[in-house]
């Protein structure tokens, strides 16, 4: 299986699998030797949609036929009556258990470089406060309340972007440093000096990572005080100004933000061409989204540059299903991709790596690949 190309081959011959049959296979292979209930499977294959069980049976049958399940004693998918389905064939990932270094070899389909930014971003009065050097890289920022999957998205999207050929910089703006930790940032580098002090340069804080074309600005403990500092400075363009000093070296910069923003928000919003907001399908999370949207609109930014996506979606929960199926007006423009609740994403902490590196065949990896495609397409539009 070559998950990112959505291809299954035997002896070099492509097996005829429809999209949903492929999704079913991915969902089952994500939990090898585990019984996956029909309910869970339907949630993974048709996130947020009510479907008849017969649809699932149809795709299981199609899969078995295509795989040759049962022929010459080969077993792939077993049915456990009344409980669900289980993928029972042995799985190994090409290249063995992924070491971070091997990750650069993961081949993802070539993604056309986004068009170079031809215009300045942000409000004109704010722009007047920053220099007029041409920006060459695209900036995406991820904001939202605590624990909604911002860092998980930032790390996975940055990884996928870099592997598609874009020179990518991930800036960990959260002093908690989760993104830096996932990417195995080298400790002790960067020194005592805060990135936020006048004259401090971003370039010297940048580290390489285990992955080709992916660089990191690790979390800066001094960032705890960034708000005080930014307030004193009263400039909203400080962050953009810093980014611009390195922008020629990167095609894409992704900013992973802490949950509370205040003064940092103004800086981040000016810098970003696209603001992603992971949103859990709950009313509380929608309320938080509304706060971000209102603040964003209050600053005069176009609404279409703020894009929510469903995160931590659990189809077993009625509320999640209802909100995803019939999104309220506030979130009508939500990304098509739903990031499901997935144990593989939790296991990023165990592997300290993006999901693609250690479980590229799983549905979590698939979801991030889809999200990256959407984000990349949006960036090309702006
Ligand atoms: N789709 C998911 N499925 C399962 N677990 C997830 C998912 N997304 C994130 N998590 C887990 O939830 C926790 C919070 O995720 P993450 O750190 O990405 O959120 P965050 O929005 O960056 O949080 P913070 O506001 O603290 O920075 C982590 O333990 C992570 O492993
Ligand atoms: Mg985070």
C-alpha cells in the first residue's frame, strides 16, 4: 500500500479499489489485530455522516474481493459476528520502524510550489509600521483554545509541507514547547537571549530537524513575557518584521500559537495569510471560534483568510456527528477534512515524530494529508 497515493498494488499491479473501500482498508489497518466496531468504522470512513450499515458491508466485500481474501489461505479481514471487523494480515512499514532520519525519504506526491506572494499582507496602517521588503514566503498560523490540536496540526502540516518540497519553517510560539519537543529540538541552543528583545535575530534561533527541508524555531521560555514586551513596544508588526528577515529562505512558515493570545494575536494576525482554527465539534469550542472570528473581523481582516477545521472529532458522540453533518452558520466554511480523534495522534508523543513517519497507513495520517492538500490549495488562491 502506498497510502499517500491511495494505491494498493500486488506484484506491481494496481488493485481496483474505490475511494471508500480504500478508506475502509486504511481505517482497519490503523488498528491491526484489533476489533473495530462497525460503528467506529463508519465514523472513520464517513466522518460526520449518517450511513446505512449496508454501505460498509458493500465495501468490506469489495475489499475482500480485491485483496483475494480467502484465496490460497490468505487472510486479511475477519468478521467477528456482532462485534466488528479486524485486519489480521501482518503489516510492516517500508524501511522498517521509522527512525526520524528515514522520514526524509517518505515520498509524497510533488506539490506545486505556491505562487510567490505578490502583495503585502495585513492592514495598511499596520503595514506602514513594518518595512516594505517583499515577502517571499507564505505564513500560516494556527490559533485556538487550549488542547484542541493546534500543535498536532502544526507539526503534521509542517512535516507534510516540507516533504512535498517546500522549504518550511515551524515557529513554536508557545513557551510550553510541545512542537519543539515533538520535533526533537536540540536543547540548550539559542542561548539566554530572548528572541523578543530588540536586536535579537531570528536566524540564529533556527534549528534544523531530522527532516529534510523542515526547520524549527524552538520555543523560547522568555516568550512567557512576550505579551508584556509587545505591549511595551506597541508595534503589531514585530513578529512579521522578524519573519521577514528569514522569509527568503522559506516557502512556508507555520506558527504554532499558545492558547491565550492577547498582544501576540495582533502580531500573528498581521503576519498570517491564513489562520487555521482547530475546532472540536462542541458548543464550547464553537463559542471560542466565535471569539476568534469576532476579534479577527474587528481588526478588519477578510473572513476568508480564517479557516476553521474540525478537530478531535469522535463520531461515537451524537453532538459531534450532528455538528459535523449540519454545521452552524458560523462554521459553514469549515474545511472538508475532519481530523478524527485518533490514538496515533496521541502516540506522536511516544515517537516524538509526525504521524506520517510512524504510521503513514493510518487514518490519522490520511486525514492530515487531506488537510495539507486543502491548506495548500487555499494558499495558492490567495
Ligand atoms: N485528533 C486527535 N486525536 C487524539 N488525540 C489528539 C488529537 N489531537 C490532539 N490530541 C492530543 O490532545 C492533546 C492536545 O493536543 P495539542 O497539543 O495538539 O493541542 P493544542 O491545541 O496545541 O494544545 P495547547 O493549547 O496546550 O497548546 C495532546 O495530548 C495530543 O496528543
Ligand atoms: Mg499547542
